C-alpha cells in the first residue's frame, strides 16, 4: 500500500528517539521522573465531573449533537468573554465549539490554506500550527523568538516579502513552550498589523487563565477592530484540568468562524452533548478551582526556578503557562542535555529543538507532575549539575 506524500513530508517526531531511551531506562529499572509532558496531573474539579455524570445519564444527550454546538454552550462561552474580557460576542456567528482546541487549530489550515500558501508562526511554538499547514499543502515562515525579544515576536522585523506571501499569523500567549506573556499593546499591534496586511490573526489562548504574580493575560479580541481580523482559540483543558474531555472553542471574526465550521460539518459531528453541559458548569460554576491550580503551579514553578538558579542555570520566573523554558549549559545541544539528565539522574525534559529551529539551545520543564515527584526531580537535577 502507498500512503499520501503529505504524510511522508511531515517532520520527524523529535521525541521518538528520547521516548525510546526513556523506555530503555525504565526497562533497566531506573525510576524515571518526567518533566516532559504538558498534561495537568490534578483531577477535574468534582462539581464538573458530577455535572458530566448527570448529563451522561440523561437520554436527551445520547444522539448526534448539533454541528454548531449547543446554543447554551455557545452562550456560556460568550458570557465568559463578556465577564472576563469585556468583549461582546454573538453566540450564533462568533462562537464555535471545538472537540478540543487542537481540532480547530488543525482545521483552520483546511479552511484557509491552499497548496503553496504561507503561514507565519512563532518559532519555537506549538508544532500543530506548522504540521496542519503542511498537511494542507502550505508552508510556514518562522518568526524567531529569543531572549533579546523576550520571546515575543517583533512583527516589524518580519521580511515584507514573507508578510505579503502569507495568509495567517499565529500567536500564542501565554506561550507553549516558552511561557512568555504579552501586553494588550502587543495584541493591539498584532491586530493592526494583520488588518493592514490582509492576514487573519489566529491567537491560541490555551493558557490565558493560568498566570502568576498579579499578571492577567489579555485576549486578542480586546484590541480595536479585532472582530474583523482575529480569531481566538480557547479550551477547558488546562484551565480546569480537562485535557481528556476534549472541549474547546474558537471565537472572533464571523467569516473565519464560519469557514472553520464549514470544514467541521464535513468531517466531525460535534462534541458529545453531555460534555458540553459539563463545559457550561465549568464556565459558570465556582471558579476557585482555577486559583487552586494557579497556587499549585506557582509553588512548583518556584521550586524549579530556584533549583535551576542554584545549579548555575540562570532562569527568571515565568508569569504564565505551566512550563519553565531553560537555556542549556554552554556547549551543549537541547537533545544532548536531555540525554545527560536522563543518563545521569533519570530525569526527562523536552528538547527545545522539538518546537522549532529557534528552540535549539533550550529545554522545557513542564510543571504538571505530582509535587513530591517534582521536588525529587529538581533535587536530582541539582545533583547532576553539581557533579558534572
Ligand atoms: C495544550 C495546548 C492546546 C490544547 O488543547 P486542547 O486540549 O486541544 O484544547 C492548544 N494550544 C497549546 C499551545 C497547548 O499547549
């Protein structure tokens, strides 16, 4: 049999070799501690689980859901935008539920990218923006993120030819993998830049509720004119520890929301209604669970940052997301440093090079592992750095 060329063209899975080494280490009895995966370890709050259980027992939820989601769920998302960001959305035309935001992020390419079209992406960044673009036959231009620009893209430095050749600009704040945050002024500038260059601004807001030290993350839709130019992807996954439930949304410019919806009606049949009801409970029920999550991640962040600084790797404390983005010691590569930590002390971190060319020279520590494991993992890292 012969698979499609577009499959062969996908970049190699950079973590495959590391995964193999981790399995090997485990097989030889090493107690591996993994900072590699960004998947909340804490449970979904009980009141949301109960709402889901109750809804699942109701036969009314058992049939095909509506393609465009339950009106009540779309209204709950619109109400959240009003409350949280002061942004008024029309639930009928500017809100579309997604089977997890990754689903819509990937389908954006089907809706906007023709073969040969180009898309601007942050580098390092979440790999889906690039791979989905490639699957649609398009290509990406990297916008380099580095310490000099505080890991926030300098839109004025993107070559004019790249801008002219592109249809979409992807941004993601707070960012995966760098945990960088941005200002409302940056968002306003991005909207203006996209409006002036006939680009769709696509903002991935997966971590918008997970912020620290008094920082609050803006929505791209708060910027003037955003509802003509921008869409934003949101998700219950990280905010409410619901990665397994697959509930997210895209909101913003109606023509873009409609285009993604049109792709979806031909491919999937929406989110199980019981999960949408649980999603309404998440958005409209008590919100102290978010503050609890933030407190847990903040403590972990401080443990990781303190241990790294104590071991001679200078890092600042990130103001958002659930990662610490760490420069590797002088003279090492991302993958080399990952292997060193695995071989020396059985600790797994993600190589920055897996998130793009400009991620080389960094590794990502995720904060989504149990407190006792995280504490022990950082003691091991300290020990590895002292003896090296
Ligand atoms: C986790 C994550 C998502 C996605 O999540 P869903 O579970 O598909 O809603 C989207 N973007 C980034 C950058 C992420 O890290």
